[in-house]
C-alpha cells in the first residue's frame, strides 16, 4: 500500500492506552477478549511485540496498520493457529486461547472470516447457510433434510441481514465478489458466534457494496463482538468506534477516529497527511 515504512522522524510511538488497573480475574471477566504482552517471533523477527488488546462484549473494534504490522498474526493467535512465545490471551474468563485448540476456540463462539471468500460455489445461497446451520448442530443429515421452524426463521433473517434474500436460490458461484463476502458473513453468523474476526471484508467491493457492508457490520454491533481489520479508511471511518492502530507488532495508537487522527505517526502512515 506504499505506507509501510515510517521515517525515523515519524517514529514517535504513542504509548498505548494503559489498561485500567484491575485484578487479572476481574479484567478477564470484564472483557470478551484480552491479549496481554503477546509476542510472536518468526526466525528472530518480532511479528508481534508485547501486544495488548482488550475488547468489551458487544464492541466493534477496527484494527488498522501498515502491511506487515501484525494484524493477521494477531488473528492467528486469537484463533489458536499460532502460539506466541510470550503473553496471555483469554476469550471471556474461561478460554485460555494459548492452550485451547482451534476447534474448541471456534465452538466456544469465536468465528473468523479470511480475506478470500470461501463459499460452496455449486450450492445455492440458501443451501450454503443451511449447511452451516446443520454443521453447527453436528447432526449427520443430508442437505435436503428439513430445517426446524426455528432454523428456517433464522435462515430467513440471516438472508435479509446479509442482503441476499432475493438471491437465495441462486448458485453462490454466480454471485458478485461482494455478495460472496456477505454470504460468508452469513455462514459465520449461522455458527452463532459471540466474537467475529473479519480480515479485510471490503477488499475488492464496489462503493455501494462497501456502504451496505458498513450497515451490516453496524447492525451486528452489540449482539456480537467484532474485530474488523481493514485498509479502506473511508470504510473504517464509516463504522469506527474505537480504532487500534498497529505498527511493527505493537499498538501505535488507540482511540476514536478523531483521537488517532491527531497522532503524527498515524497521520503520516495512514491518513495521507490529513490534519486532525
Ligand atoms: N509464517 C511466517 N513466517 C515468517 N514471517 C511471517 C510469517 N507470518 C507473518 N510473518 C511476518 O510477520 C509480519 C507480520 O505479518 P502479518 O501479521 O501478516 O501482517 P499484516 O496482516 O498486518 O499485514 C510480517 O513482516 C510478515 O512478513
Ligand atoms: Mg494481513
């Protein structure tokens, strides 16, 4: 993206907002996700360096940062794909993310969407959602087994939510890139997650699709906790509550869009020099 490297003059690290002092157990109870002092080293390279992140239940958090800042590695730690060399990571107060395996983490209510949509292209939109609903129940049933009334209602609501009700009988393979992204968000929602991690959900979407995605994510806030990693700053601005800026594996700044916009390193690296 051309803004990876900060010159030494811009390298004025803002101290991340300190977590309020609370006993550990209480801090875990008060957050759906808590990362403390997470360090990940790849062949001597610090991909994450003493990273702290605290997310409240129902919060929508945007995470931005130049390429290589550690955003994807942070998600890999949260989902149990990468084990850090140091630090602590808790989901609620009962799931130690550094010990639980990926499946257990997912079953505990944490779902992740990777950048590339991965839906079953040869199934219809509705069938993709049905499969996700059935997978959650872990029941061996064919695709054509009937859904319960409750499940059918949920499927209908999810189709509306992700803007695909009118396309429910269309093959997923025939959807636009943006519609596939929405379908995948719908598939995640069918897992009834508490915490959703979304990696660049608007990459490659049209302006109209981006606007619709903003509405969708805002409508999930409160019912779900969300971490949205995204490069598109106008999109981030449209959904931003608290924003965390990563750089070189650490938190460079954290706060509202207005607050982070005033940080010189953030202005230079991310906001194209736009003054706050
Ligand atoms: N498996 C890996 N082995 C070695 N280095 C890696 C690996 N994964 C990521 N990195 C490096 O760690 C840094 C952080 O990467 P990443 O988390 O993908 O950043 P972001 O998602 O913010 O662009 C980058 O410098 C990247 O090259
Ligand atoms: Mg990444």
